[in-house]
């Protein structure tokens, strides 16, 4: 892969982050107390889309594919949902709410609950088993709100 001479950002940082996410995600499937970092991945996805950074977006997509594989979701479902959320839902949230922390709260809530409803919709369309709702999702929303608010 040839890189432009004007784009000399090192890629090793992205590989380290992806490697750490692989380790964390593997532990997260064993211990359900560890959140899957879905809202944090959306924040990184939105940042990469906003900055039009293709390499960062590629590594976030790789992490999303790993997320789907570990938790048994449909292939590319999180990527499609994140695109819908970034293009349609996030602008409406930002348009109607001026408080930055409130926007982050709603983004985290919509990331988890919206993805659950999106998977339920896909399950109904394709006659698959619908995902089960767990009360861990509320715990994940609280933990990831604190993580996203650090960004």
C-alpha cells in the first residue's frame, strides 16, 4: 500500500489500539461486566467521519466487525446502523439539544437502544432470532457515558 508524501501519520498507533481492543473484547465476552464499548466506537466513528480520516475509519470498522463477531450479531449491521445514526439521528439530536453533555448522553443511549431496535427490526425482516434484552445494557450505558464524556 503506497501512502502519499503529505500524509505521514504513523499507523502503528492504530494497530496498537486495535490490538488492545481485540484483547479487551475477548475479555468482554468472558466477563459480561465489561461493556462492549459500542458507544465509544460510535464516538470514534463520528470523529473519523467528521475529520474525513479514512485510515481511522478503517480501523474503527475493523473493531466493529470484531464486535459483531464476538457477540454474534449480523455482519455489517453495526456499520450500517452507525452510518444511519451519524447521517440522520445525530444531526437531529444536535439540532434540538444545545447542551454538550446532554448530546453525549443521548448519543450513548441511542447507540445502545437504537442498535438493539435495529437488530430487532432486521430479525423481523429476515425471520431470524430476535436479540434478547438484558439489564446489562443499562449498566453499559452508564459506564460508557463516563467514557464518552472523557473524549
